[in-house]
């Protein structure tokens, strides 16, 4: 066998120059815009969830308070010691003034509500709930109350806009830092806020985790 006729072994053949696969070239570009949009949606959802947790913080703080109310005594003569009971569960008594109050309703509630000031104390108001069927011209407001004590400017979503509604209906302004005692609202009735805050917190952490996975560099 001559030298020129020596068989060539496939393993000894020179490597061919890498060529671009036309099928790979035909594939679409990575969806950068879609990935960016996903990140934006996840970030907005996480921020909104954390914002809801922040908005519910006072309701959650009230829900975990003790079951025994703090007795404030007569609301007409209560002094600055009321400040220590802000967003707390209190009991008190006093005469409600008929003038200056408003009546209103809420969606999905058959009962009606009235917000009335304490006689002689325009800076202390009480919201009372009137069961359905008991609203009449003979209705007399109670003189003892037990519920949540808050400032008008920090009443939360259910009472947001109440001060402005009072001004619109009565042409009387509500003093700055006025108090509102929500009669009948015990801490146990606000436990829904704790469950809702936990749910939103879970949404926030899930979205933050998803963002971390998407932006993490792939390890080869």
C-alpha cells in the first residue's frame, strides 16, 4: 500500500468551520419586551400589595388589642387623657346632640347609621348603628357607648369622607383632630383586616420572589 493510498481516518479529518444553522436563525428574538412587561407588572403588584398592608396597619393594630374596653367616663368632660386611647377599644357615656348630626347608609347593610356630636363637645362625635326597622321619629340616641375611638382624619376606608359629608349636610365644619367613637365596633369585629393584611403580604413576597428569579443571572 503506497503512501498516497493510505486510508484517512474520520477522527483525523480536519474540523470543518462552524456554520450557522438556518433553523436557529429562523427562530424569533428573545421576548425582551414581554419580559420587561412581566417585571413591571410584578413590581407594581408588589408595591400595591405593600401599600394595602400599610393602609390596614391601624385596623390590624386595633384587631389585636385586648377584649376589655378602657372606661373614659363622660365624653363631655373628658380631658386630654383621651389621647392615650387613640385607636383603642373604649367605653364611655354622654348625651348626643340632635343638631349637627347626619344619617347615612352603607352598601350591603340593611341597618342605618348616624353620626352625632356630643352635646357641648363639637370635637367628639359618636357613630351609632340603628338596626333595620327601628329608624323612626321616636328613635332616641343611646347615652352609653362602647367601640373604637379614632381621629376623623384616620378613620380608615369605611369612614373616609365622613367629615366632608357632615360639612356638606349641615354647613358646620368638623374641628381639626376631632374624635369619632364608632359604637359597637369591638376588636374581634376587625380581625378580617389581619387576614387581609396577611394575604396582601403574601402577594407582595410572591411577586418579589418572582422578580428575583427573572432577573437572576443564569449559571452555566
